[in-house]
C-alpha cells in the first residue's frame, strides 16, 4: 500500500472510485452443475435441479451457460443441491455398507415457512435424513433421523439422541 499521494492507501482509492456494492464479484450466472473435487470415485458434480425428487425448487432463466444469477436461484439451488447430494449418498451401493444420514437443526426459524417454496427448514432436514416422519420418506433407501434443538440448551439432548442412534446401530 502506498502512503504517498494524499496519504491514501490502495483501499482508500478503491472504495472512493466504486459505487456501493460494486466491490463485490459479479456472478453472471449459476452453472448448470455444481463442481466438486476430492475423493476418488465421488461424482465431480451434480445438477442443481432434479425433477425426479419431491419438492425440488424451480430455477428461473435457464440458458446454455446455466441459470440467471437471481437470488431466488441461489437459494433454490442450494436447497436442491443438499437434497440431491443426500439422495446420491443414500443411493450409493459401491461401498461395503449403505450410508444412513442424521441431521440436526437448531433454532425456531427452522419451523417457519420461508423461501420461494414456502417450506420449513425442518422439512428440508427431514428429507435430507430420509426421516420416517417426513411425508417424502423414500422406502427404498435407509432411513435416517432429524433431530431438533429449539435453543442451545437443547443441543446436548439432540447430540445424545444422535449418539444413541449410532450406538444402537453398532450393537
């Protein structure tokens, strides 16, 4: 950073020349697929919408490059992707054992309807876990469990319930 020229450093010069919010990277569109790297054998990406799964949220403005950068698309794609990946994990038969998913939610906001689909966070976490309490239970996959903690004081009880489920499965 230069201290010359009026005593302003680089940050001072940049913030003075940009209008509010122009300093943030602009994403021209959401790609049609997520991109992942890491484990060998794991998929390198997933589509952002899977019409074969229940409650997938629509993405708007699809082009050859992906979807428009509308905030609704970012929100819906994130929710869709979590459910798509969970479904792929539960469907994977390449390992020695099938995978059971447990989810834990914290806070009252999880029970309030939000988003363009007007759904609760708890219902999303139930679908991710394939919880028997979910109206979208997939009987062809292992069921998991969703545990809810209304506040921090209830977290210990929720974690204990997850622990008890895992111990029960190992016996």
